[in-house]
């Protein structure tokens, strides 16, 4: 999945497919609210108890059912905007309407939700509904919440005990905090999808190129060098012939062996094809890189002797700045050195110097 698509999903609630809190706060408030209208806030009665007693799966059924009812009831209003603004909370804005015009909507949503939940076997289901009319432009999310709190009358507090002024304020703040946490979770997921290989668990080639770019920029100023090890497995397609699951398991185990031989400051990335890895050796010249590469090669050969197919690897080395001063050139030379190791009989380590001679 591309980062762009993942970013767009931040604005859509995955359970109900409705615009969520982030879409709400970024909406064009003048267009959504208009000069006057009605705001409805719906939430499920005793939702915390439902989740505690029956689990999140049943809770999701309640939420999805209420979402469907709200969407169907307000489908006839072209001027209605619906958002899932909190866990079990839905905010509906119908502009250019009066509270008196919309009074029947409260009973329709409530009765349809209760009826639908009864059919599913949940006889105690109920919904809380807060209604707010406004007669002036609302320009921002801050302005909206300010008006919401200011217009929360004692009568409404008595009718909807859950929505005391204090509780409503806490509810709003709690919703904002939860959405910030959700955003961080979405971005973590996006980074995992974009920069982590899902088989080996290692950073992938995208992460590798970013790391190299940052490293190269730093090394231009401090003049220290680094080396690349381009690793490719020898004849590992035999594992996929057993099954792809077997092949994936072999990659996990192989990457584990390689990681164990590295120093703390070294970085490893799973590269483009199934059994390719790129290792970045920080502040390491060609001589040290050869020693490290040999240690990795020997560890793989020794520790895989009992596998169904013993594994060997070929390693190509390039070093900065001796073999190049740009990422593309350094990777290309490491790959070509690896190819020379393959041609020489596999299970070998070669530097770009060997290839150039």
C-alpha cells in the first residue's frame, strides 16, 4: 500500500466508512454548518458496559448498527453531514434547518436503532441524543465547541444526564486525545507498510536508501568512510520449490543469523529480491569490511548445515569514498562485486577492487 493511500485512510473510519474526527476538524465549517442549522450528537447508552461484558466485537456491532441507521435516516437530507467523532459518538450537522423541523428525527433514529438491535438479540440497547440549534456562522472547530458548551442549558442537562457541562467537556477532550493516539498508530502502520519487510521484519530497500542518503550527507562533512555488503543467497530457490511458506521461513532464519553477526552500529536491510540483503557498515574501510563479510559468510555456512538444504551466501563489497560518492554508484558496484563472487563459484566474498582488476 502506498503512503498516500494510507494517509487518505486517516480521514475515514474503517468500521463505518464515515468521515471521522480528523475529517471533521479539517472540514470547511462555513460550508458544512451554513448560517444556521441543527447539530445532533448520538452515542450508545452504556457503551463501556457493553464492551466490558461482551467484548469489542459486540461493541462494534452496536456502533455499526447505529451508523447504518443514522446514514439511512439522514440520506434524504442533501444538506446533512455525518461524522464519527468519537468511539461510539456520531455528529450530524443539518444546515439551514430549525430544531422544530427536525424533532421527529430523534424518535426515528432511536426507534430504528432499538428495533434493529432487538432483532440481533440485544434487548437493552439504547441511544443518547443531544440536539443543538444554532443561528449564526460557525467558522472553526474551536468556535463549534465553544458554542456547544455555551448553549448547553440546564434543561438539556436534566434531559440527558450523561451530558452535564463537565462531562461533555471531558468527553470532548477525551475524544481529541484518543484521535491523536489513533493518528500516531496510523502513522506507525504506514511506516511499517512502507519501510519494513513483512517477511523478515527487517527494514526494506526504501528504508535503506533513506539511511544511506542521511549517512552520505553526514560523511561529506566529517570525511569518514563506510562500506556496503551486498548479500545474495546461493541457490535458495530450492526452498520455494518445497513451498512458499518454507521459503519465507528460511528467509526469516537466514536474516536472524546475519543479524546476530553484526555490530550494534551496523544496519541491515532486506533488498529487492527474496534472498538479497544490504548491510551498511558505519565508519568501516574495505579491509575491515572484508573481515566482517567473511564472518557473516562463515556463520551462515556453519549454522545452516543441518537445514534441509544447507545455505551459503555470496557477498559483494563497495566502500565510500573509494568506490564512489553517490548511493546509486556504491550499490551498483556492490551488486557487481556480488555477481563476480557468484561467477567465481559462490559462497565467496569479493570487493569492487577484485572486479575492477
